[in-house]
C-alpha cells in the first residue's frame, strides 16, 4: 500500500509502497478514505513526541471503510463506515470500564505509538471497544475534519468545563481545535470570544458563531482586553494552542471562579511554565483542567448534536489535498496555524 513515510524529522515526507497492516485478532483494518492534518502531527514531524520511532507513518484523524475483521471482533463487518478516537484504550482495565479510555495505562495512540493513517489503510486494535460507526449523512471528509479537534473540543466544553448556556467562553487560538470549540460553544448557547493573531482565522471564527473576536498581535495585556470585552472575564477559557503565552493569557482572561481548560499540547520549551498561583489561581479561585481526547463512548452525544443540525462540520474543512502534499501541509504549520482544517482525501503519490 502507499503511505507518506517520515524517515527524518523536519524533512519532506516520502510517499512509498509499504507492507499493508496486519489485522489484529480483536481488531480491524480500515481503508482510509480521508485523514486530517493536525498540529499534533506537526509535533511528531518535528521530533517533539517521544513515542515516535523512525521510520514512521503519522495521521490520526481518519475515516474510512472496514476491509478486514479479526476473528475476535464481533461488532463490525467489512464495508462498515467508521472512525476512531486517536487514543485507543485496552477496553479491560478499570479506567476503560469506567468510560475513561483516554487515561488507560495501556493506551495506544494512532499515528504516534504505531503507524497511522497517512496511508491507504490503518489497523485498529480492540475494535469493539475503540471503533466508532459513522452516521450515514456524515461524509468521510467531514468525519476526518472532525478528527481529534471537534471531539477534543466537545469533551473540553461539555465534560471538563461543564459549560452552561449564557456563560462567556474565550478561545485562545482559532486553528482547527479552536474553531471547533467556537462552533460547539455557540451551539451550546454560550457567548464566545475568539482570540488569534490572524485576521483570516478570526473572520472564520465569526462565521462559526463567535460573538466577538480579538486580534492579539502587539497586545501586551490580552487578559485585560478579554476581561473588558466580557464584562469582568470569561467563565471558561480554552488554550487551544499550548504555548506559554496563550496559557498565561488564558488564566488572565478568567473571572473569579473561572475554569481554564488546557487543550493545546505543550511541547519543548512550553512544557514547563511559571504558574501565577497567588494572584490568579489562588486569588481568583480558578480551576485548571487538563484535557486530552475523547473516548469512543463519548461520540454518540456529539453525533446526536450533528444529526440534529446544531453543528455543521462541513464549514470546518477548508482544503482537501492528495497524500503527496501532506508534508507541505505540515511545513505550513511552522508559521501561524492555517485557518480551518486540511484533509487528505486522495491517496495518489
């Protein structure tokens, strides 16, 4: 099969013929029909993820059709339209049995701990626990654009932050996951402020339901500006980028008893930050929440909102590309996050 192979960090990907994945006994093999290109892929491409071993095939935001089923898989058959969370649980441990696959001690991560979906096919283990059937109206491109971004934003707002209608949400970073958070927060009845340094991204945030936007370029006190716009600060603040500046801005954006949700993955020099405990966390009595992915059991409620017409995922995908352009799409992320979501939907070299 064809796959975009990473043989050296921060270098172009090479589309090559590689062996097709073996089907796990309790899993499936999925023919990839679409796969998102995500900032997490960029981290792996740069060499910032310790799980990646070269040579490697990235890609974790996939959608496709089952083409092979292992003998111990009971819930899926050849031809089923499917996706999966990027974090795969074992399905048997206490955390998985409690519905918390994202903290499974034996978790596997598609495109990081094993070869992923920048390829014509991907193998998914423990399929009865991890695989998710796609609703019929949802296209492969929409499902891939949803990927880890919409699912992560969904859990961040509905589960971790327990967002309530009428509350102010500020989203720092209007890339794929940030725009997803804007769209979901608006659908949940919150008031939304999007913050970015790209006017194009902020225009798109407005189109997805943001009540207000703020271009942070050149601003020394983003938190103060947010508190002015929101009348005292946001109830919920989402750091959708994961860098030191947006983390600090997020905390400073909150009103008393506000909730910060860390969605963006901090890597490199951003993995350790000075936490302003006295004035902010202690003084304003803030809550700091970690967030990483959504397990398969969390998909049905999200799909219900999509089926009801309250979320339109088609607006997220702004570009489709062939597999051969995956490396160029990752290179673009060296600069500002491109607006919207790029999806691979053609496997030609």
